[in-house]
């Protein structure tokens, strides 16, 4: 069944309750590579609540929305790709909170029968106690099987461009062979990341790492390399997904800093591929 533009643009949900605890905060940090050295006193505040004020990684906001997609969008879910992720943080995430989540479709573009549809979604998280907005998330989805539905043409948000110079800094973070099994406990239990048979059906030799785990790993790299682990300095984090990471790969994050903007990209050098591109981390002024 073809997408219906008017119905698609009307899809929204409001005041979805969602709660998380300090356990979830620590699990997220562990799942993106923090705490590998259990005596690193700069990482312990993200993974241990004893003796430290517990801190949150900004990109944890991406796991605080229970399913980014409003229901019944009408697309062929088997052909859906997560193309871009955007995050705006208005204040540091508390270590535990009760939230209310709003989510909606904000744009949809028809790229033609052979190129699919481009669908932009947005979610907002706020404190249930007083309606204080904590974050806004945006994502771009390519629905490869749903082009030609008669919607408007368009390209979505313009990508951020990295400077044309050698990176100012680089950071290598090895992933664990079981990292997808760990990260899935933060909420995304798509079998592509855990079941070898499911991965094989779509052409992978084994389960792949979640794109949002790579996204969080890039944030980890910037935290430890540029920000001396001060997570309160990050207010925006955007990137495009370009290739999957295999658990066990080492993710290299190249960074360029210009004022309060850190441009970044992630590669897996052993396989000669770029896995995140057009990265933009916005720092507080």
C-alpha cells in the first residue's frame, strides 16, 4: 500500500510516559565504551554512583524515546533505513527522571519510485513534574520501498560539512565483540543486532552494531578527547550514518574544532570504511 502524504503528516503522539533510573544511565554509558578502565576516575562518574555525583552522557537522550516512529505510518518497514540523527539538549539530563514524550512526523519527501521516500521525524522529552523541556531529537528515515507516493520533492536538512584540513584530533575506541548484545539492553532489540540468522537474511555475515551505538561512541570520543569528560558542555549532536560497524571493530573519530563547533567523522580503518559522516557537535558558548 502506498504512503498517503496527508495521513503521514497527521501522525503524532503526545504525553507518552517514560521513566528511567540511574541503572539505565550507567548501562548506557557502559554500552558506548565508558568504564572500560575501572580505575579511570574521570569515567567512573558515568558508570558508578558510589562516591560520585552520577553524570549522564548527552546522547543517552536517543534511548529515552520508546520507539521514535508513531504507529501505522504505512511504510514497508523491512525497507526502512535510519539515515540521520539529530539531538538538541537544553539542559543536562538528570541521572533518573519521569518524562513525557511527544513525537510526530514533520516532513515527507518523494524521491521517486526507484529512490524511495525521505521521512523526517521529531520527538521532544520533558520532565513530567513541571513540563521542563530536556531535549529534542530529530531523525531522517529512508523508506526505500515507498517512493512514488505523490508527495512533494525535497532533500531534507542540509548536511554539515567538515573543514577542508587534516583533523585536529583523533580518538580510537575499540568495540567489544558482544557490544551489540550489551547496547540492545538500552531499548533497541531489533534482531538484526543479535540474531545471526536475521543478519544473514539481509546480507551480513553476523549481527551488526546499532547505528546509535556508533553515534554514542563518537560522543564518548569527543568527551574524553576535547571536553575532559565534562558532558555539560554539549548542547547539540548530529550525524549521518554511512556504513555499519561490526562488533569488535575499532571506531576512529576524527575531530575538527572551530570555536564552539566540533566537526567529526567516524571510520573503521581496518576495513577502510566511513561509518559516520557530516558530524556536528555544538558546545555551549
